[in-house]
């Protein structure tokens, strides 16, 4: 029993998680449909299908079943499967090889080694590649191997994950005009390391994206996958990508479809939702938050463990030491508009009024200046954007971000960032990075991209709206922890309305945002898609 658990763990670490049958069927179905739409095979008598990391053959088997269901377009079909694992290849042999009249070639090979699979191209490439982060890869593969990946693969950039190399390799293995059906983590849409990979995909025709990020499809693996169907051919101008969402694990045929121009998919980031608010940036007075203020990580250069010896409960600080300590904020103490200084958990230890010794040598002057300054503080892990104003000057833990040195009044930014509109924009853009229990792990790059209306000083109406938001933020800030919920809600409602007006949001879109407010956030995506 224990042995099996160890084996499972080792397989998981190596990115070996076989595709469940329902998902394999879906991938085969949409990929073969795209192949037919692409007119393949026209004059081909043999249809060639490969899975370059086939494991026990789930995808090849699903393709074989689907071809039987819809009728094969070719006189014969030839299946090829490669894998580095001889045991998996053996099992795939008994599954696919014996299954029917189809021809199958199953071979132990490293698909990333171009010499091992040379001069071969296929009509259809299906793959659920291994997902292995660079951290795990460094433990598993030699330095030379990783250097070779970096040298040989354009997509091996930054802190890459092995699956991006497979995307690149699959695109090479498909014949011009052919189809790649890939099951990859939906973070391919958002991660910086995947920029080069997104560029390679966008050089071809992105036929379909199926967002499965709401479903936990893989047992034991915390991965939210998506399906990409890519045709190896440059996208015609005006090409629209079919973006579909599946929410019901029990019924994968229930899909909500939107057609999104491929030109809207940038290499910087893909939104897997329908980008209701993507046009905001084209509004002349909108700038990215990162251009308006400095956004920094609360404790960059520090690990939580290195900070720990310098954290205490306020009561434990001797009177003569008091000047060396500042209140210390951890992510959980930051709520919208307010800070709860009373109790904080840091590194699994609870502190009453946690404080940090800011005289410690490792703290740079810049950090000390940041801590003592007035700033906005943002919780790095929450279910919605939670931003508060730090007026007293607090030291910050890891997973807390600070917004300071702003060209605009911090209270103005505070109101906008805590508004329902910003929550909707955040969900729309970064749903791909959602963690368990609908928590978001927020990062600097995401914050820096948020669109902020910058009023022109010679525009009296715009300046009036600016001042009004500052006033409303002040009213909300004056509510202490004990203030009634309804009073807070009333002010926040007024802030939401003022933000809608500021951004010129149509009444239909306002309705969508209201229904999707954090309290009913799951309905937001549904509404966005239904609209
Ligand atoms: C996520 S599993 C998917 C297997 C199968 N395609 C499926 O959908 O069930 C990834 C597979 O990739 C294989 N693999 C890992 N690195 C490989 C490489 N360099 N070349 C070929 N296969 C590889 C693993 O052994 C594993 O079977």
C-alpha cells in the first residue's frame, strides 16, 4: 500500500498523470472535428495520428474510438505513440495495439530529443504532456539536460515548465495544415515563462480554447487544465477563436461558446473569458496602475523564515526597544479598507499585535523607507482584491504588496481597487490563476496591469469625479471595525456607482458586475458568458 503511494508520488512529481477517459474523449472529439473542418484528409489514404508522450495510450485509444463513432475519413489510420517509460509503452501496446484493425507503432523515445524522432510529421498530434516545474526539473534532470533545453527550445525561457517545450515540439510534429490537440495547464494563458510559447501558438491558427479551469479533473494534481486546438497554418485575418467554458464536470457537452478574434490574444496574456472589459485600456484616460504608482512586494529579498526571528507580539517588546519595532502586517490582516492589527498568523505562529524589528541589518534603507511611509497594502492571497490604507507605517510580510509613490491620491486608488468593477476585471483576466476554494494568488505583474482612469487636471468634470471618490473613500475609511455592516455597504455601493460612472460602464455591464460581486462571484462568469 505504502509502496503504491510512493510510486504514485514519484509519478506525480515526474508529471505523469494520465488523462481521465471523459477528458480524453473530449480532446479527441474536438481535435478530430477540427481536422475534418481543415479538410483533412483530402487525398490522403492514411491518416497519421501521434501522441508524443502517450503514457498508457489514453489519447490514442480515445481517438480510435471517436473515429469509429464518426467514421474515419481515411482509408486507414495509423497511430504512433512515444514515451520515455517502457512500462507505459508496453501497456499502451496491449491497449491500442490490440484494440482493432488500426495500425499502431508504440516506441520508447524521448519526444523532446529531435534526433530520436527525426523527419516525422503527422496529420494530428494529441498530447497531454508532462507538467513539471523548473524547480522539480532541476531535481530530476541534469544541469546539461536543462541547458540543452534552453539552447534547443525557444519556449524554454525563465522559470519554464516542461509542458511549454512539449507545445513547441507538438507544433513541429504536425504537418502543415494539420491539427494539434493539447491538454495543458490553463496557466499557459497567464504565466510570464509561457510568453514565448504563446507567441509560437499565435504564429499558427488557434482554432479553439476550452477552459476547464473550473473543474478539478486530475485526481491528486492541483491543476486546472484547458484544451488548445491549433491548426498549423497562419491565422487568416479576422480569424475568430472558439472559446468555450465547461463548468459541469458531469456533463462536458454543456459548453458556453464565445468567438474571440485571434488578434485579441496577445503574447503577453490570454484571457480565457470573453474580455468584457478588455476595451477599457483603449479609453484615452486609462493607464496601467504600474505607470501611476510604484508597486512593490512587501518583503522582497526575504524569505518568511528569515523574517521570523524579528517578529514578536507587541507585549513582548521591552520598553527601551519599542522605537525599533513597527506594526507588522501579514496578508490575513488586510481586509478591504481596513487593517486588523490585533492578531496575525505568520509562519504558523499566532502573534498579538505582531511587530517587526526594522533595525535589523538585512533590511535595506529603501525597505525601511517603504515601511515607514503611507501606502496602500494589498493582500497577496484572497478571494477578491483586498486593499487597505496604511497610515501609520507598517512593516510588511511576504505575500503583501505595497502601492506607494503615487501620482494620484492613494484614497482615490483605494476606492477604485476595492470596487466591484475592479473585482470583475480581476476575475476576468486572472481566473486562470485561481487556486483552491476560489482564492487568488495575486502578483505584482497583475496589479501593475490594472486599468486606472487618470483625470486630466484641466477637465473639471473629471476632477469632480476624482474628488468625489476621494471623499467616499474617506467616509469608508472612517468606519471603524465596529461600524454597522449596512453603513459600510451603503458607502461601498456609492463607490461602485461612482466607479462605473468614471469608467463609463454601460448599464448592461454594470448589471453583470453587480450580480457578480464577490458575494456571488461564481455567477459573474456565467453572466459574462451568457451575455
Ligand atoms: C501527463 S502524462 C500523459 C500520458 C498520456 N498522454 C495520457 O494522456 O494519459 C505524461 C507522459 O509523458 C511521458 N514523458 C515525460 N517526458 C517525456 C519525454 N521527454 N518524451 C516522451 N514522453 C515523456 C511520461 O512518461 C508520461 O507518460
